């Protein structure tokens, strides 16, 4: 039994197995927290398997998590399916539609030609079973990368995504949450990686909209960035890097996937992050950041001293969950080797 959160340490479920909910999100329903994400249990980097579906866990205390199994199954018999284990499916996000009474899941699919599409599924319960509503969706006819989904109090939903290697888009979702309406706004235009923003995490505090994003350096970590706005579509104002005292410029060797507010607490928000490559924490950000810049601005095609595909045994990736600290509008994330929910009002 756990009685505290220990960022960067292996986190086991109630059966003693590593939690497999990567690039995950947390939803609170009827007294339970549901933590779901990419199931990487078979992704050793040696077998061609990118994922084994989407897995979900439940908890009452945010420390101890019970495995509820794979809620979106891999489609092992169909090699062209977006859910085939060798398909590069990641970053699942699930929202609830109070009008249709459906849970709607969006999955990002990376294709070998560099394009990215979305697979959308629906279910009557967060634990499934899920049925495909759309596959090969290209929102706004754009190559759509990392994203987040958010729902307003009135039930209107929004989709924040990286227009691949270009900018961030906020798009309105249709009433059933399975597509975009065509109305959208653009934010944070950047010329190329690693400066383009990805891994968008949206949350609301004091009627302000926050986006926390990372740069584009694959599984290698980089500095996070906070932006704030008065409305869903902005305009967003960049506030800076929330990871104070992070001399490595790697967001404490992690990448944030989502932010959620703890029930029953006055002002406790938790940033959920993955430490994708715990065995490469000695890598220096400027080295691979420069490589990405040269690669995407056409100034170089040389290989780095390390292989970009090496050490992708993400079955042993760890989690870095840390509380947010606010000073005025600014968000800060302090390193804590361990911390307790009970220490916050």
C-alpha cells in the first residue's frame, strides 16, 4: 500500500505490476478516480509493438490503483487497423457527453509517411466496450498530432492539437464529440521542431484557461511552457517555463500529458507526466534539440551520436506526478522526491 506519491519511481498497481497508463489522463466519476493511458506492457523496443491498447486503473486515494484491464483492445488480426499493435497509436483522451450519454475517446495515429490522423470511439461506460465511430479522421484536413480534449460547463467541447510541425489549433467539436465543426483558432506558430509545441494539457483555474505544452523532441524531454487566456480560443499569452530550478531544461526529465484538479481540495492541481526514457537521464537537452532543429530546417541530415530509435523500451517508463503552485497567474512546478495529498488544504 502506498501513502504518498514518489515522482520518477516505479509505480505498481494493487497486484504488484507496473502501472501501464502512459500519456495518461485522470477522470473523476462517482467517487472514483479513473487513470487511463497507453498500455506499453509489451513495448520492449525489440518486437515492433508500439502499444497494446488503452488500459485503465481506479483509485479512491490517488496512491493505490486497481487494474481494470484493457478498455480499448488492440486489433491483432488486422495489420492495417489503427489499433494494430504495430500501429503508432498514442495519447488517448476520453470525455463524457452528457447529451448523448456516451464516453468519447480520441486516439492519435502516427503513420509511416509522417502524417497523423485520429481514431474516434464511443462507449456507454468509461471502461467500455468501445466501438469505432471514425478511423482515419483528418481534422480540418490537417495532420493532427498530440492533443487534449476539454468540455465546458454548458457541454460544448474543444480539441487542442498540434498541427504537425507547425502550430497549435483549438477546434470546436461537433455536438456528439466525434468530429470538428470547422471553426478553429491558431496559436503559437513556430518554424520547426524543437520549437513547435506539442503534448498540450488544458485546465481551467479562476476562470482562466491554461495550456501547458512541451517542445517537439520525440521521447527526449525538453522545457515546458505555460500559456494563459480568458477564453477557450484565446488569444493565449505565454508565461514561461513552469519547472523552476530545473537546470537540465528537461521538465525534470519528463513530459506532461494532462492536468487535473483533486476533488475536495481548495486549489490542488496535479500535472501528470511520463519519464519515457528513465535510463537516458544523462542526455543533455541542447544536444538533441540542436539535432532536431538542423533536421527540420534543412541544415543537416547527419546522425547523432545516439540512435533516435534506441532504448525505446517504454514498458519501463516511469511517471512524474507533481502539484502545481500558483503565484498570481503564473504556474510553477517544484521538484519533490515524495509528497502527500493530505499536505494540501
